[in-house]
C-alpha cells in the first residue's frame, strides 16, 4: 500500500467552479476525505472532483497546507503565518472555510477555523452573533425578554 | 426550524455521500464540538440567546461544566461537583451565580432571613498569579452551632501551620512590587449554599489593595465586595466582605481568610454574616463593566464609612459642647444663687 501511494506524483483537485489545482501527495495528507479516495485507487495520477469547495477557498486551504506541511519552516513562522492568514479573512470566508474543512475532514484546520470564529463572537452582543451567523430569531417577545433576564449576568 | 444558520448551509446540495439531513446534523456537530467549546461563559450565554437551535446546543451540560472547571479548579472536587449537580440548571446555574458580582441595589434586601435554611456553607477558593493557579481549596463551615453564630464570622482556608508555595520571587522594590501584584493576583471566593442551591462570589477578582507590612515584611492582598446589609442609615446598610491573603517572607501563602465588616468597621458575628450572605445569594447578578469597577465600589464604601465616622464625631463633639455649656451655665446659676 505504501509503495503504491508513493508512486503517485501529482494529484489534481477540481473545485466546484471548475478551477484545477495540482498538488503533491504530502499536501493532501491532512484532507482525510481526499486521502481515503487516493488510498482506494491504484493509479499514478489522480484527479479528484470536490463539488463542495469553491476555487478561492481551495486555494487558501492549499496555501495553509503547504505552509504547515513544510519541514523547513520554524514553529514561529507557522504561527505568524496563521495569524496573518486569519487576519486577511472576512467572516464569510471563515464560515465557508470551516464548512470546507468539515467536508474535507481536516481535523486540525477545522479546529483552527473554529477557534478563529469563536474569537470573533467572543464577548459580543446577541445582536452581533445573530448578524454574524445570519440568524433570524425564532423567539417570541416574551421568550426573548425572559432570556435577557436569565442571562443578565453575562451582559456588560 | 425557522432559525437557520444559512451561511453554514451553503454548498451542501451537491454532496453525494448523504442527504441534507446528515449535513445539518454535521453542522450541529461542528458548532457544538468545535465552535461552542472555544467560547467563554458570557459568550456562550450570548450565543444561547440568539435562536432556539443555538439555545439547545449551548445548553449542553458538558460545555458549562468544562467552563466551570477551567475557570475555578476548586469546582472539580467531588463535594462541589455533587452540589453543582443539584442546582436548577446544574453547571450553567452555578456559573451564572458565581461569575458576576451581586447587585448592591435592588429589592432583595426585603428577603426574610431564616438561618435554619442554611445549615452549612462551602467556600470554593482559587488564587491565581499571572493566570497560574497557586491555591485551590474547598472548606466546609457548619453554621448551626451557637458558637458559630455568636462569635465573629471568619472562614480560613489554611490551617495556621500550613502554607502554600507560590514559586514567586520576593519583591525587592516595595511600591512597584505591590503595584505589580495588584495586576497579577486574582482571587475567586465562591460561597455555596448547598441546601438553597445558590452560590455567590464574594471576591473582587482583582485586589483592592496590596501592601507590605512595615514590620513583618509580609504582603497583605485585600480583595473585597460590598453587599447590601440592612436598614437604610444603619451601620449595616452596607457590609463589606473582606478577603485577606497574606504572603509570608518566602512568598508562601500563609493565610487566606474571609470576614464581614459593617460601616462602623465592626466585624460581624456568624448570625449577622449569614443573614447578609443569604440576601446576597438570592439577589440579582450584574457583570461589571471592567475589573476597575469592583475597586471603585470598594472605594465608595470606604468613603461612606469615613463620612459616617465624621458625622458621628461631629455629633459627639456637639454633644460635648452642649454638656460643657450646660455645666458652665449651672455653675454660674449656682454661684449666683449662692452668692445672692
């Protein structure tokens, strides 16, 4: 099995919008969904359609994986990369990437995105959280008032 | 379900491995196991107020018990765990009771005190230095005995012979070291009423003052909160919970004790202290805007105390004056009577 895997040189990932990415096998190791697909195949080149991930997002995920798979980079450099990586993202991006990470079954990236999202809603008002997740309240005014009272201790 | 996490639901339609139902189940799973576990208590409470789906998800007991355990290591002891499990919403109730400060003003001072309702109290205490836990302990106090009720109220966390290593360096420069400690020390002192199933945090979190004793060199850190005591205008209108942490010469914690003092600076006995704690336990909770607010409330209490003392002195002086005038008058009157 291991010998077969090493024979694969290039993996082609096809995003939902048709954009194509060619990556080395060590990049997709983190993507368990892709990895299990590769493991089942017995070919030298593989192309994998990913209908749930858009090209922009896939590009970002590959960038992240490349940085983290690299053995030359120091821990500090990776941390700094993570920091900048989150900084340039909008909240929409984070939620989409979380979704993609879940689909690709990337455990540590999923955790990383979830932390980034949690950091954004930490210490924010109810309205902010609703806005952030585009949630419409389904509480009656009475229920809403009761919840406010119940959670009064939490609000500044 | 009316409530939709629509952003999370994008790009799900073409998934071949499962239908929409598994996807929405997966989403809940991501929210629950990844996002909600990263939140602190107040943020989790915020999330639970947004919609019924998040409300259900954020009510999971393990989320709240994890938050309790990481905020206050003392809550992991079997006794406290058991008591928390009897609270109305278990860990969630305990957290909302203990996280925020008790509101000083409110109508809860009409609450009727019945000491028989609280046969014992637990103190769950955690002391941190630079976010590192240095002391975590639970002490039980029986409150039924005559001895407890009549003698000054005092809860000690350490036995007189015990001390706890802190690993801190002994400060060289007096003022600066004390200022630094004010920023670095944090105390949580949760008083739990097991029968009433309520809890109250009587600590200001951040010290209200840190001083070095001029003779012994010991460092005294005082943490305090102000509670509503009794009738307006009386010495017990407000009472202060004084928590004193003493650090000995080798920066070991020598002492950590809790006492309650009224506005005349008199230490209250067990009966009166328990009454004040009972009112606090049933009172409302309010989150402070900043850590400074706890100190401001204490400073305000001290100011009121001083004013009260001055007022008392003034009226005493007036009484003295009156006595002097009356005495002088009577001497004059007598002498006139006698001479004539």
